[in-house]
C-alpha cells in the first residue's frame, strides 16, 4: 500500500514546476542522470551539485509522510515501553539499536563530552539520544514524527521536540544528523535552522549515504541508498565541501573509526560519509 501511495504521489507531483527545482538552491537548471522505476529521476543541480530525486516533495508533506507512510526502516520499529526501558537499562547492548560505535566516533573526533550539549536531529524514539546521554553528553532530540517523539519522552524520559522552533533560544555544542539529512525535503532550510541552534565554536556531525563511493558511482540509482522514496537527495563529499560554508561550517571528513582523512583522500570504499564540520565565519551572497 505504501508503494502504491508513493507511485500516485510521484505521478501527481511530476506535473508541478515547483517539484522540479533543486531542493537546496531552488534552481530549475539540472542535468538528468538516470531514471528509476519509470517514475522518478536522479538529477544534479548545475549550481550546487546536489543529486536529488525528481519529482521533489513539498516541505509541508514531510510530517504527514513520516507519520503515516514511512516504514521498513530500523527507526520505525518501536518496542513497547517496558521493552524499551529494559533495553535502556542494559545500554541497548545486544540489540540493533546499540550505538557504541557512534559514541566512540564522537569521543575520538570531539573528545570527552564533559557535559557539552548535543542535539540529535532525526532521533526517532530516542534510542541513540539515550545512549549519548548515558555517555555524558547533555543530549536532546528532534523527531518530526510526533508519536515516536512522545514515546521517547514517556518511555525513556528524554527531551525530544517535534518542532525545531521549540528549541528557539537554545544553542548546542554538537548537532548530530545521523542518516537524517538525506530524508529532508528542503535541505537548505534545514541547514539554516540547524546553524541558528549552533553555539559559538559548535560542531556539526553528519552521517549520510556516500554518493562519492565506488558502488554509488558504479550502480547509480541501482545503488539502493542513493535516491528513492525516502531518500530525497544523495550527498557527495564535494557537495559538503562546497556548500556547508554558506551555513557557517567548514567540512572535514573522518574515517568510520573517527580518525581524520588526509586532505584529498576519499571514502571510496565506505558506503557512509562521516563528516565533522567545525564552525567557520559565515559566507554570504554565495
């Protein structure tokens, strides 16, 4: 049923000129790279270089999709409250929600938390947020699906908002987007909103599917994580280097263990871009 709903949505949206614009630069100038499922295309913006799914989604449809049709992903699997509490008491060890590797990455790249504030953007029901908090970060969450956010607040006693405006006036030392940016319909708006929540000297820590990797280059849209129903954009290392300075961050890439890459080195064989972006002077008019 969800696939039929997606097909119908794409069929309707392909006739709208607004849904042909780059979701980052709102430009209609894009190269068509490949077609997928006869319904959607991978296009690349001629201005910013973003690979995005055409037709794009209107921003207002995002919450409705993630509260009704989003399925088949680990983040959508929500246990009952008792099971969640039991797993949390064991640090989620032995479960698919265990995030010890991410905690180690953060400590390698950023040092010990020492009470620093962290915003987990796209946190689902808070399983990772809880583990960051247990590791010493002052961790908070954002999740657009109000039901999953409520579950995390009640079952795990976490601070999870479903509207970034609810964090207005707050600032965070670390903003984490762990496989969430590839899902947002308007990437520029999201990065602008996150930059406003960044404290002076803040770090943006991003994990996304690696549109620069060997499999992405070889298979294109045949590589599942590139674009599809839920992945509205495919990111490359070049895209982050080129565009993050517009939002006040300087891109620096890491290996999956958190160690820095040498300048000019690529994550060719890694299916994941691991990015630790430091605050930099904001460039305007780019």
